[in-house]
C-alpha cells in the first residue's frame, strides 16, 4: 500500500496538582473556577448560535460545485466533485512485486533510451518543479504508476473482494515492455505478461466473470503490447494484449489500436500539473483564462525520419518558421533544445491561441494534453490523434474544442490563413470548452483523497462501471 492514514493523536492529559492549597485558597479556587466556567459556557453558547446562523452559507454535508469565472460572459462554469458512481466498489489486487514495484529496483534499465530513476520517483509523478507540490516533471509514459497510486488511496476502494464490482490489476506493463524492446528472445520478452495471466487465472475473483470485471492501466501505446505475428516488422512489442484472457479485460492505454482494440480505451497522457485540491485546479483555470496570448499558433516538436508522418512534421516546421505569428520550439538531440523543459513548454503553449498536434512515432502525443493544460486550442491532422482515442474525455463535437486539417491537405493550405479565418468569438468559446474539461484530463496528486473534482482516473472509473452494466453484444 502506498499511503497510510495518520494515527489519531493521543488525548492530552494534564499534570496532577499538588495538595498544597489552604481551605481559604480552595474556596477562592472553586469560586474562580465557577466564574471561568460560567464565562466559557456563555461564550460557547453565543458561538453556537452564531454558527447555526451562518452554517447554511459556510457548510454543507455534500459539496456540490466550485465555480470559476468566464471573462467573456461572466457566467460560471462548474467543477463536479468526486463520487462513487454506480455503487462502485473497487478492489485493488496486491500483486507479487515482480509485476509492479519490484521492477523499480532496477530503474536504470527500465528504458533502453534513458535512465528512468528520476521519473519513477514520487509514485510516477517524477521530480517536483516547485515547492507548492502541484507541478512535476512527469514522464509521458508513466500513467500506469499514477493510476496505481491514485487507486491505492481512492475513496471508492474496498479491501473486501467479495464486495467489489470492479477489479484493478496494477501491472507496470509499459515499464516492463520498454525494458525489453531490444530483447531478441521473444519468449523472454513475453515472460512477465504470460506469468501475469497465469496468476490471474488462479484467483477466485477472476472466475466469477472470467475477468470481464477486471481492468489494466498501461502507460504506453497499445502497439507496444500487440506484437505482429504475420512476419511484419518487429518494433520490440510483447504479446500481452493478444493473450485471450486479456481480451476479456478492459485495457486503459494512452493510445488504443483504432481498428482492433475493441476492449481498449484511451486515457490521457500525464502532463505536469497534479493538483491536490479543487482550489488549486480553479486557480490554474482562472490563470489560463486570463493569459495573454501573443502567438496565433505554435508547434513544439522535431522532425521524423523513416516514418509516414515525417512529411507532415516537416511541413509544420516549415510553415511555422515562415510565419511571424507562429512560435516554434524545435526538438532535437542537441543540447540547445528546450522542448523537454516543462516550464518552457507550458510557457510557449500558454502564450498561443492554437497548438499544432502532429502525429509522432504513433498517432497520439502527450503535447495534446499539455496544450489543454495551457488553455491552447489543439489543431489535429489525423483523426486518430484524439477523435478515435479519448471518447471518455473530449466532447463528442470535435469542432467545439479543436481544429481539424486533414494531413493530405497540409501542403496545399496555409495554416496561418486557415486559423486566421476563425472568429475571435469562436476562439473564445473553444478555449472555454477546453478549460472546462481540463480537470477531467488531469491526474490529481495521489496523496490527496478529497480533491473534490473528477480527474482522469475518476472519469475512467465511471466509464468502466457503465461498461460493466451495459448490455452485452451478441
């Protein structure tokens, strides 16, 4: 278990008084004590009356909403508190450490490209960026650790599996997969995934519904767990999501396979902001509403080689470079690049009206959620970057919060001209919409059990409960 509630403090006991009072002193003592008690009683009585008068305004048995101002219409937008949807009772498996926390012992080898030790700190939030405790340099592929930490401390958790109607399996599959990308022996690459399935099938709770009330949360894309068996290119993936028992489960992943992932559901990449309360969330929303945006659009990213999406990125970089209304933060392997510095990223995004979201090595990218955090309207070039991925999180009406320019048209159109055609009123409406959904795309700090808004984890739990009660497809 990650967190323990603090023990209640032992009641303070006063020291015994000595027997050195005279009879006169005792009489005076009790007279004084009576007077003090009378005054205290009067103060308590008056205070109680005052509290009864103001209680309807200051206190409530159930918190309803916190509102934040809209600078255009002066209306208020609500933030909904956390509840346990559909009588949710969540059971968290206590897996053998080999499947999750035990992997962190060798954190230097969890990724073939980088040392993950600084990133897996603080339950996957990474290194703190400020003393306030809400901002962290969070790695884009650690949603699985944050999910685990949040659910360990979640108010809907039960320790009694007989009462549970939803079962979470805290497998750090993404970290394991990234540590084995260069493993040539496929049996060794698949080993931990196969062992997990064997372990689950031995549990009594699995057999109640053959795993249909169980779910995984994975920090990497579904492609990393669906190795192609027809002789195609080997990108280092393992077989986890192709195992028949796992197909019975619900799988949360930062990018689902759009055509074969019927049991896969997209969840947000983690960004840098992890508020502990609705007050912190509210303050940030207000700041982004009022942010001064000097750039019409911006692009944060680097070129790609040897992939189909390389042409799109090259064109975006070219057009941004040629425009005086675009801010480019170019990524690269040289030491001058600032695109991996969280403060620089948020600074650029928060100064822009629109943020270009080109596909990267796969369809989705973390920058989509960074831009929403900064109140910057995303511009997509593939429907699989967001529209087919995050149905639980973004509005169904894509034009309400984003702009879409098909990648096949990108070389024929001027991005600056297309974005300039959008009226200021519509831009304001779109920004209000992304700021409205900002809480549900954010991963709250896992140490907080009373955040009073629905974060990305709460949205997923709500959707999973609804899936459980949905009629089965024949």
